[in-house]
C-alpha cells in the first residue's frame, strides 16, 4: 500500500491509497464515519480529472482543531482492532 497526500488543510485531507480497492476502502470509510472527530469521509476510484481508473482517493473532513492525519491514524487503528477481534473470535471458534 502506498499513500500519497494530494491536498491537506487544517481540517481536510485528500490522500491517494495505492493498491487498494472497494473492499478495503469501504471498511476504512466506515471506520472513519464512526470516528467522533470526522464530519465527512468518502472515496473515489475514478476522479473526473483522472481520465480513467485510478487508485482510490480518500477525502476526509474533520472538526475544527482536529488534524485529519491524526483522525485517519485513529481510524486505521480502529480497523486493526476490529480485524484483531475477528481473528481472535475465528480462532476461538475453530
């Protein structure tokens, strides 16, 4: 996975996430929307200016005073925690 910041302000972030598809992006977006400091989160895999299929571009908007990179890191930890809990539950069930 490669990350490339496209645009960043104090409360907004656009970042390209290389090598991922809808499967990962939907999980990440869902976790972002559950993160208290996030006011909006979406992604696009075919931005108008690209002229075709691209790696996903994630867009995040946060509350005033919350760095969007910090909010993204918090959401990524949430995804990891969920995956770990699922793995533990699976291993306990087999």
